């Protein structure tokens, strides 16, 4: 963390107390997703994968990445 950032935060805290440290509006593009959409994506990402499609083939998990995937061309 840069010293100037700490000085800025210290000054805000001295003037406004704890509310002075709250996030401020930022310039730039507005959020693309609503808060509900972001929560739905997070909930989906935290679920366990469904079915065997998301598992390693037998024996590959232990050797990864020591040997290349079967059928893969060498780099």
C-alpha cells in the first residue's frame, strides 16, 4: 500500500470519523450486472458439479501435469 493512500485515509478519518473510510463513487463504466444477477452467479459457482462429466479420468489426477493428456500434441 502506498504511503500517500494511507495519508489520504488518515486525513478522511480525522475529519469524518469512520464514515470517511467508506467506499466512494468511482469513475468508469457502470456495473453490467444487477446485484441479484451477481448473487445468482456466485450461488451457481459454489454448487458442486453435476454428474461424472466434471471428474478427472482415472489415473490422470495423480500424474497431472507430469505427463501430457492422451492425444495432445507436444508443445
